[in-house]
C-alpha cells in the first residue's frame, strides 16, 4: 500500500518514454481539416484564399485493423466499412473533432510499409478518447471501402 500523498508515477514519466514508443510507429498519416471548414468553390469565380486541407503533416502512426462490417445506406445500397485503431504521438495531437459528419477531422495515410494498400486512404475519426499519462493517442477511425475514389 503506498503512503498517503505519494505519487506512483513520477512527473514527466510519459514525456520521457514517448520517443521510445514512437520508434514503433512505422506508418505516416496527415491530419486533415474537417470538410465543413474548407470553403466550397464559388460558382461565380470569386475564389477566397485557398485553405490547406492538411492540418498536421508527417505524423508517425501505428495502424491496426479492428473489424469490418456491412452497412445499408438510406438508399438501400450496401457498403462495406473497415474500422482501424490508429495510434499517434500524444504530443502531436491538436483538439480533434470526431464523428461521422463533415465537422469531424480526418486522417489520410501517406505511408504504410506493412500494407501499402492503405496509402492514400482517407479515414473518418469516429472517436479520440483522452487518457492520462499516455504515450500515444488512440484514434478510432472508419473507412467506407466501397465509397473510395
């Protein structure tokens, strides 16, 4: 039993261990702005200054497939989804909006040595739980595999 008012985990423990955890992150992703934050093209030709869709570039990541499912759209069309757990360094994560709508941030895979078929995929961030003393940030994402392209 620890003594009262004694910390089990010393201050700075997570930050000290983050570099060693990042060496296992062999994939690269970009954090993209929500689609709702990117202005639509003006049909009259008066274009505002372009908004870069990339919020953070060259983010090391570890990507693991979780499950695949079939869903039925309102139109009756069946489409497949693939869920992934994407782990990125905790220090690189801005406040992320999550969900299935256009107000959520997205990820784009820019490099993946183990599964090159993932490169170029855009993933919707469904949830980004907050942890304490975390080495990395877990992002639960989803790709509609039949809706790509």
